[in-house]
């Protein structure tokens, strides 16, 4: 089938899937952050400081950026559909 325009039902379903994936990313980032912070009570020394510094300066911002760059809402046209 050749398609011109948007299959609104399919795009709506994909938007829901995307929303769920973004929510999962947010949850994973939050729980990972909690675990990393718990390391402070079980790991000390220069390697721990290096790891935690790397986490806070590089990995956590990268994860936050991935979530922020994700589409959390998709507004579909409600008129003019053929």
C-alpha cells in the first residue's frame, strides 16, 4: 500500500510507545543515580573520587541530555486529514 500523509492510529500508538520509553529512561537514570550515590558509603579513595567525578561530569549529564532530547509529547493534527 502506498501511503500519503499520516496513519494517525499508528502514529498515536508509536507516540505512546515513545512516551513509555522516555519514562523508562527517566526511571533508570534516577535509580542509577541513587546507586551511584550509595557507592560513597562503601568505596573511598582516589579511584572512587575519579569514578564519582566522571559520573557527575560526564555520564549523568549525558543521560539527562538523552531524556531531554526525547519526545515526550506528540501532538497530532486533528483536521485536514485525508
